[in-house]
């Protein structure tokens, strides 16, 4: 299952906005480009595509200067109450093992962007978090956040006596002398950086623990409601709309046709056939996305034109310049220079 296939509640975006505001960032700046308003965040009936939350995360990182450990600090905000029926289903389960089974079965009801899996090894239970395909700073944040959120839930479920044995991250450690978010020590341990995989490890025996909030009636009711909610939130959208949503996500580089097919878990031939039946093609969808994204990237004067071309998936700057001139009648260098000349002096 892919995060792009499901809608989600706005609860996670609310947490991120509150997190950002505490750091002095304006709500409007945190929501910029996401298509979300404060009124929508306050409406419990609003469900959003995952790409909208990813846009808010990108804004938070930009405003925070990509502070090391930001994802770990954010993840500590994700208590079981943030997850609705899914969270209450976990705490009302009979044992930690039952809670884990329910959690993995209904992962689309979380706000995770990582692929989460579980296995056992040498007496340890290991939760693994495989990073999504996106820009490196976004990847780092969502991995850190998902790992810290899972650690938070484990402690809330099993109680204060629960002990993590290891928290490992593939990312490099923060550079010496960089300002780090609060303390990097979570629940008594420090992350191990440069690991082979992103994971949490704990004693396998802890899964047999009875949970203090166990209630079989509540657990059964929550499981039923989770099943219904997964079906409802499964995005009933066309293949073309699924492609558009993925192309809108902040990423390192826009994918080609084969890459898009891999993201949607279909063959290239199937993707082409589905898009053709909907009256469009990947080439047209990619062209629309490139055209809309080009001006946004050109406004960031920190990006060289070559970097903009690469982000848009062009083979070189010349190809990008030709496409941009076809869209707007002028090359991107002229558009950037004109925009700079119009900018009021400070």
C-alpha cells in the first residue's frame, strides 16, 4: 500500500503547524502552497491527500533552516489521541502484540510516509522504517518523525517500564557545532547514526505484556471502525489524478514514465493504457506539472538554473530553456531577471 493511495485527517497538519508556531513561524507561511486553510484544519470532517501534508513539512523545514533533529522533536507530539480510532484501538488491545498486529494492519490510518514493517531477531522485536522517495531533507524529517512517533506510542502503550534497546537512523550524524533540537536523547537512549537501516529495537518478550487499558469490547469496535475508515479513505481517484498528486509532492527530481509506474506499483504498459483510457498521457501530465513548478523554483534565487532544470527532470539546461520559452515566450533566465527587477528595494 502507498501513502498516495489514501486520504488522511488534518490532525497531523495541526500538530505540525502548532509545532512550527512555537518556533516563531507564521501559520500562513507554514500552510503556503498546501491549499489548506486554518478553517479546514479545524474541521474534523476534512480529509486531505498526503501531498498536502508533505508541502507543510517542506515549509516547516525551509522556515527552520533544516534544523538537525527537527523530525525527532516533532515526532514526540504524536500521542495515541492524535490517531482517532486507530490510536484507541491500540491502547484497548489485550497485549502489546495484539496492538502491533492492529497497528500494522491499518497503517494507512496513520500519518507515516515511511514503509513500516516488523520482524524478530535474536530475542528482539524490530520495527523498520524504509524512507520514501523524496528530497533528502524531507526524507530525513519524515524518517525521524515516524521513528520518534512510534517510540512515543510504544511507551504510551506499555507504560514507563518499557525499554527501547536501540534507535537507529541511516542518516549521518549532525555536524559538530550545529544547533540541535533540544536533546537528541529519546526515552533513555541516543540515536545511532549511519546505521544500515532505520529501526527501533525492543525486547521481544515485551510484546506479551498485558496492556493497562485493555478492553475487548472497545478493541473490537475500534477494529471494525478502522476497517470501515480504511475503505472510505482509499482515494477513489483516477489514475491521472494519482499521477498529478505524486508529481506535486516535493521531491529531488520528477520521475520519468518508468519511475512513475514503479511508484504506483503497476507496469509501464498498464500505466500508459490507463492514462490513455482517461484521455491523457504521462507526457501531458508531466508537462503541466513542469510548467506550474518552474516559476515556483525560479523564484528561489538560491537555485541555479541548472539545478531547476534537474529538479524538473530535464536532461540539461538547454532542454529546459527550450521548453520554458515554448511555454512563456522567453527563456527562464529572462523571466528570473525580470522578476528580480520588479522586486521592490528594501
